[in-house]
C-alpha cells in the first residue's frame, strides 16, 4: 500500500448496492480517506490481503453470495486479517441483527440511510482505536526486545519502586542473591549485598541528583565481602513524580584488589574487560570504515583464538583473520559503525588456514566511535546440536526401517499362512469327521484372525512411514450405512440393545470417499460401541454441513429454479452408546497404539489396542478429526468430523455374479507352470487343481529354473503362475525376460504375491495378466484362471473372460405399480417363492451354522444368488452378494453377522406387499 493512501487511512467497502458504494465513497474520499469499493463479499476476501485496509465496511445482506456475517467470520479466522476492524452496514435496526453482527466479530455498525456525521464519526473513532492498538503492539514488541537485551547483559540490573520493592531484576542480579528473578519480584531485598547504610546512601543520592554512580565497599555476597560498582537512575512517572529507581551493579572486587592505581575508571574497565569469560575485541575503523584495526583484545579472546594480544594490536582484522569477509563479520562491523545500532551475529562457522570454529557475537559501537565485539566459542554447543539432529535423523530412519520391516514380515507371514489356510480348507472339504472339520475350521479362522491383525499392523506402519494412500471414489453413503447396520443388528439384538441409525434427510446420496477406509473406520467404532454396551442403546447419527449452495438464494426470491452447484460439505458422524464409559484421564490413552482402557477385562473384551489408534490415524489422513465425550457408567459419544468432502453422483448398484460355483468349471486341456520357491505353495496349488483333469502341471522352484525349462527344455505352458518374491531372479525380473523372448512373449503370467502394499498392486496390474494375493483360496485361483483359459460352465463355453455379470441389485420386486388383479397374482407367486426358499435353504442354513466352514458358506451364497436371480428378488440378491463377498475374502466376523441375519431377511421378503 502506498504511503499516500494512508494520509487518513484506507477503507475497503463491500456492498452489493452500487448506490451505497457511491455515497460512502464520496463521504470518505472528501475527508482524505482512500476508499476501495467491491460489490460482494467474495471479492472482498480476494483483495483484502493485497490491500491490507485499515478498516472494512461490510454490508450484511449481499445476495446471492456470502452475507456479511459469513465474510466477517472468514476475516476473523484469518491470522492476517483478524485485527482489521469491521463495521457492518445495515438497514436492519432490530437488536437481534446487531447482536449477531457483534457475535460475528464486528466492532460497530452504520445504519442506512447514511448520515454523514455518523459515518465519519464511527470511521474516525475506530481508525483511531486501530492506530492506538498498533502503537501498543509496537511498544510491546520494543519492550520485549529491550527485556531480551537486558537479559543478555552480564551485569546485574534491578528496578525498584518508591517503597523499595523490586519490580524488575535480571538473572545476573538475581544470581548475586542466590535466588531466581521470579522469587524476588514484589519483595524488598538487598540485591547487590549492600548494607542498610549503603542502601540509604544510594537512594538519597539518586533522589537528590536524579542519578548516581559510585562504589559500595561493604557488600557481602555468598559470605564474602565484595566491592560493587553501582549506577542508578531515578525513574519518573507521567506527572514527573519519582516512581522508582533502576540500578546496574557490577562486581569489581577483583579489579580493585589488583592495584590501587586501577581504581580509576580506565583501570576498572580493564579488569572487567580481562575477567570476562567471553572474548572481547575492540576495533577502530580505518579507511572510512573499509577495514578495522585491533585496539584491545582480552585474555578470553586470546584463549579462544590461540593468539597473543601483542601480536595483533594495531593490525587490520582482515590480516589477522583472513576469513572474516567470507565469514560475514566484516559487513556487520561496517554496518554497526555506520548506524550505531548494536547487532547480534548468530552462530556461524569461521575458518581460515590457522583456525576453525563456530562463533556467536554481539557487536556494539562505543561513544568513542570504536566498535566492540563480545563473542563466544560455541563450537561444542553446535556439535551437540548437530549430534541431536543426527540422532533425530537416526530415529526417523529407524522408524522407516521398522515400517519396512513390518511390511517385509507381513510378506513372510502371509506365505506360510497361504499353506495353513489353503490346506486346512482342502482337508476340511475332504474330511467326513465332524470333529476334524471343526478343528480345521478353527485353524482356518485363527489364520484369518492373524491375517486381520497383520493388516492392522501394516496399516499403522504405512501411516507412520507416510505411505498410506487414499483412493476416493463415489460412495452411496446411505447404502453403506444400511450395509453396516445389517452387519451389527444381529449382535445388538442378541444383547437386547436398541440399535438406531439416523441419517439426515438432506444428506446427499453420493460422496467422494475412500470406501474401504471409511467403512473400516465405522466398523471399528460401531463394533466397540456394541462390544462395550450391555444395556440401553447404540445410536449412529450421520449429517452434513455446508456453507451454502450457489443458486439457492435466487430460488428463494421467487425466480425460476435452477440446479444448484453443490459445494463440499463437512461430514459429521456421531456414535453414541450407553456402555461402560471411559475415564476422563484415559481419553487420550485409548488412541495410542497397543493401549487399552485401564481396568478393562481383556478376557471379556479382547482386542489388541490397535483399532482406535488406526481409526484416529485414518481419520486424520482423510482430513478429519475424532473427539470423545464419555463418563464411566453412563456411556460414550465418538464424534468424527471430515472436512471438505466432495459431493458426487450416487454410484450405480454393485454388480453381483449369478455364475455357478467357480470351482465347478470344466477347462479344456492346458499346461500350467507353477513358479514359487516355497514348496508348500506349489503343493497347495497342485492340491487345488488335482480335480481338474484337464491341467498338466509343471513346477519350478525359482526364476532361473523356470527360464531353463522354457528355453532349454522347450516347454511352452498355456499359463504361468509366478511368485514375485524369490531368491535369485524375482518374479518381475523373470517375467520381463519371458516377455522379451519371442518364443514365450505371448504366454500369460498371473502374479502370486504376499504383498499388501497398494503401490505393488498398481505395478502388478500393469505388468501381469492377472493377480492373486496370498493366502490364495481355491475359488480365487479358479476364477483368475477362467479369465485366461477356455472353460465350459453350465453348457456355455467361456473363451477368455467370464460373462458379464447380471446386476441383481437392479432386479426390483415392485407390486405397487401393478393392477389389482396382477397384484393378487404377484402376492401368490411371492408366497410360493417364500415357501420354496424356506424349504430349500433354512435346513441347509441350520446345518452350516453348526460347522461354519468357508466353502459351505460360499456354496450357500452362490445357490442363494441363483435362486434370487430366478425369482427376481432384489433384497435376497443383495444379501447373497454381501455374504458371498465376505466368504470370498474370508471376513469371519461379517460372515457370522450375515449368517445370523438370514432368517430376518426371509421374514422381510415374506412381509413384502402384505404377505
């Protein structure tokens, strides 16, 4: 802002009425104010940082954009504009509007129609207040700077009021008394060890002459007699009445004891000069400040620099210290000599052919024109700082190494889990012994639990290493909430809890979120709420907050409606329960990794202490926050706030396959090469494919072995299953060689990996023909092979990929639009369908719940899907797809919930259309 603009002050005016802008501009311009008019609040927010006005006049009502309250709130939330006074302009005279203006941060208001005298009076008053505020801030900064300088001075400095009570004392003076400064403020004390007689002498001389300088010879400090040189000044108040005194004391005992001759001021100065622990150099400018020669150099300086005073006195500083120009000190000496203002030269490394070290200096100009440099060797201090920095970097490296170690361990654990879970599934499918099948199921379930724990630990390691990425996509928030409600409703019902979901009616259907992570957050929190609540209720409330929607005001004013453009919203989710509650002193503890509520019965509630820690980190990653309100015995409320969530179109319903069992496909004859250094993994795949007579299997225990079979033996398989992490050539290197060989370039390669890193999945998707993550299930394997090798499914030949799945979720059962006769027919058909459903599936459901084996659940879900497709029941199709998905991904907890839900699903279907 130009200085000419600030003759009276510059004013920014925001008003959507050009006439108002013209009137106000004329009133203020004629009085010498610089005026900047804008037509709406948005423009005001854009230009305010550039203009930096002294005042803002802000109209309250400015359709169709932001109103004055909103603009003011934005200004007050900005550190750079919060201190600018805002005067509201309004024709609204009610007290409520005025109160709202002051609540928004306004300091005053100007009423319409404008009165020249009122406008000028209010503007002038608040600009004056603004000026005084800035002046006070400047004075406060100056006082802080002066206080800092006083603390740097090694002499003792103290100030007292007229009653002798200490109002200020620096550390050097307090040290003389053996106390800290804070202990002495407001108390009477003999700061410099003076006797009562000497103290009275100092006070009377200072009062009489306004200042005093002398020596106290009878001071006693620490049990020793001292001679203190004191300088005092009388401080007067605004009425020129004595208000107190300031004194500076220096212990000159040793200086006076050296010799009586040195009692003169020059001698006192010399002893002080020499006894200082800091190096002191006194320079005289030569050649009009182009260079400086040494006039004094104390013993501490000799010790620091390793030179003798007699060897440098009279010599130019650039000769004694050749590196002083590059060091930057010569420039500082010249500047202080020209301006007379002291400067601090921060720690910097000096080096030349004779010496090297870190120096920190304070530069002053004496009344004589000489320049004094008081400096210290801070080499050791800087070494410590560098060591601390190195230790910090080492710790960060260790943390990254830990995260990498966890990721690698995840890989190493998943490989044996592949065999454990795979072989247990095969054995269970072959075993006819109920007890053995139960044992195998427990093995499989334990493996799944371990896999989930590895996932949580790996997620934490990704976040700590800064490698966790989010993948926002359009999410139907209402469908997702309904899905979660289904997951937990059975568990809540068993515990006798009221389980409620409240979704704001204005909540958009589609939001841009990372569906997997958002679902993970909600499941963690709701699972805890249900787990720790034994009576009462669990309630989940979802709502969104938006500042506004462009085009909304135009509709309200009676204009023709138009589609508003949605702005991002703040998504708020509250999970409330009447559970056991959490003590206030543990509200932070529960969000720490591997920590649980103290006193919690581990045997009853279980858990690893990772859920809430991971949840909080995921929420922060999603630009959100989580807070808790809880009281022991009364329950808890966890509140999630996600900011700037984009609104999106609601995604289409999820497609679910109506294909028969993936494992029942009949393939044409083909050769498959299995490349994996783990014999158990090769054996597992061989076991999975043993019933598929069409396949001939070739095994290779390494990348080199596979290449030898392809090149030297001339083997050309129809498909290669390639493990990625092997000794020698890994899967990537081996596949690249295969791709670059004309004889094998066309062979499809499916990657087998235990990696769970998203970045690895992206690379794999672009490099390989397919992808299977360990632990691999039989259905996963067959499904992936079907995409590449020809097979027959239910009489249909599948050449290269599975048929496009039918969208069962879009198969509505809707009788409301039918004729009365058709409705009756539909009811009868649906009634027959429900009877068939109960007869065919309820007995099988009861049998599966007893054993609860993955293959049985998968088969049950697929058969249920086929039934839903045949009878066009979307509710059943949706349920069977969710059950199939969770069985496919071996999600034990959700499978249990969904299986328990099946009777209620049948009941819902039975109640359709009043059956």
